C-alpha cells in the first residue's frame, strides 16, 4: 500500500536512531557499563534470585552473526542500514543524518566488508532469526554459538519492510531452540535482552517494556516495542525474552544522541516476527494484503472541512488503477473509517490491518463519502513486488490568474484536468497550506477544476456555507494529497 502521510512533528531536540548491526571492530574503547545493582529483594514480578536460571536456559539458543559482504554492495555505514532507508517524512531521519553525516549515504567499497550482529535459533534443525540489515548484501554468513562453535549459514529470505531475515544453519546438529511468546507483551513487563554488542557475544541486560506501538518511520509496518534494557551496536537481531524464556521481540534499533544506549531501544514484536518468519520459511518471501490506495492522515482541519466529528481514519488521495480498491468502488476523497469490522484510526493502522489480511479474502470497508457512511465489499489483493508509479500530469507553470483572497496564481493544466499553481505569495493562506509552484489543484471542495474561475467559485461556496476551510486535492509530481485552504475574507 502506498501511504502519503502528513509531515510528522519533530519530537526530539538532538538525537539519532541507530540500527544495531556493527562492522568488525579493530579496536574497542575501554568503557564500563553502568548497570543498576539488583538488591536482594527485587520489585514485584522479578525473580527473587535474579535472572541467572533464565539466562542459562536461553543462552545456548542465542547466536552471533558474522557477515562477509560483497564489496560492491557494502553500504559504508558501519552500524547497519543507511538512514536513507528511513521513510522520507520520518522525524528520526534528520537526526540520523546529523549524527552520521550525509557522506555516509552513498555506497562505497568497504576496506574489509565485514559486519556483526545477533540472532536466535527457533528450531532444532537450525532455523534462526536476525535482522535484514545485518545480512543485507551478505556473500557469506557465519554463525558463532555461545560455546565457541562456528557454523556456516544460508539466508533463506529477508523482509526489508519489517527488517527481518531467516537463516538456516548448515549442520546436522540438533540445536536448542527458543519459542515465541504466545500472548502480547504488556507495558511494564520485565525483559531480558541477550546479544552481541560491539562483538562481545553473550551479553545480558535487563529492563522493562516502556511503551508499545512505536512508529520510528523506518517502514510502513512500524509497530515496535520500546524497551529500556541496555542494547547497543551489534545487538541487532538479538532476542528480548520475558521471564518464561519466550521471545517477546527482536532488537533492531536504538534512539541515541551519542551512539550508545540511553535506555530507549526498539524491538519488533514476537507476533509480527513469527508471521513474517513463517512466510519466509515457505518460499523465502512475504505475502501481504494490498488495497491499492494512497492515503493520508485526517487532521483536525481536514475533519472540519469534511464534516467529520473527529480526526480519525485515512483519507484516500489516489486510487491505483486496476487495484482491489478501484474494483470495490473506493474513490478519491473517501475517508476509510472501518476495515473488516474494526475501526481505522490512522494511515499506519490501516496499512497494518490490510497487510495482515490474506490475499483473495473478501472484506468490508466502511468509508465516509460526502458526509455519509457507505459499506463496500471487496477482495484484498496481493501486495505487488514493486509499487506502480502514478502518472504525472507534467503541467508547466504559466502566468495564470491571481486569486487575491488566497495568494495563489493559477493557470489551466495542459490536459485540462485541474489548475496548476504558478505563484504563491509569501505569508498568504496558500503558503500556510503548503502549496507550491508547480502543484496541480485537481479538486476544490469535491468539485473538479478546469480554470481559476472554478476554483474561485468553489472557495466562495465554502465560505458562504458553514465551513471556514476548503479541502483541495493537490497533485505534486506523481503524488496526490489533500490540503485545507482558508481563504482570507477580512
């Protein structure tokens, strides 16, 4: 599913998100981890004798993953994938760029092309889980066990969208495996992280789940657990355990101003991991449900302009030709509020819900169209390997007519579909709405446009009615989005 999200507000002042694979270490700086000493009596729910019995039980299943990269494909960022892999609007991308520097974003030949990460064994015959960014571009993968034994491994499949990878250890040895937790983790639950930070295998840290459902902008299916157990570079792909020794998450990233742990780490939940791994085990690829729409968040302004009671759901900015959405009758401007009987809260929520539906299944989608709810029945499709590109109008700005109450100068688009923005005055309502020269306004308040007069009439009708804002459908290059415009009638 293509998702056109609204710009996220920056919520941290100066920090970086690091994905936790690490290149081979030439020299290790001397440092002493600061772990809180456990008192004889631990808080409610913690084992009274500490975590040693649990660690002894799970440690044989935790592995160090050593990777030799193809020189031409090693990315040059020695701590995992490039920040360029974060979604364009991610608030974390800026911080990553500040910390690592833009020069790291172009591929270069690595002097040695080696990296390290963590992982864990999930079956006696040697299937193991790690992060996609740990083994991305790998020419050779070596597994090292906690007892010092080493084995070669094959990459069975990877899923960049969730940053997961499935390995198969090449050995007839019967391995000790761990299980995924059956139930959902809760905020406040104890967590034990085990991994290979800085190449120091067999490292154990403890903490709690401090939040759920975190979206760090790394992909369309972000739904991370946030944990405060200390994890660092090299912990990527390692397991986070509950007190039963079950895997509740796969450690994948940290939020940090310095590159070291500050107590904010992110783990892929066990339920999502298990689903992806099962798909990868079948055929090396993940099959997801697909709706075929570009969507964006319903802001308070958009909700008001549509007459919605609250800013909830996902508004459709574009319907892909030949998609399940088109076949089911979904139209541009519809607001999707329910899927398969469940409320849709925002675009990410819709993306997650659609991805979990088996392709070919029939489902009901409830949309709000022109202020009224409509129930549509459609069949979920299969997510294409490559998302189809939407055709650009290619309109070229001309002189255009000035709409004084908006600060816009517009001209008819070359193909007659909409009006192209030729100028935006500074400080005007159009500038505040985020309109730019070259944008094509396709619709205003649900009315198709052919010239400046059409736009003026649509805006006048909105102001004359009981709403102060007009909803515009705007095409920028090959992408469509909705914006709200408040004409200045003072």
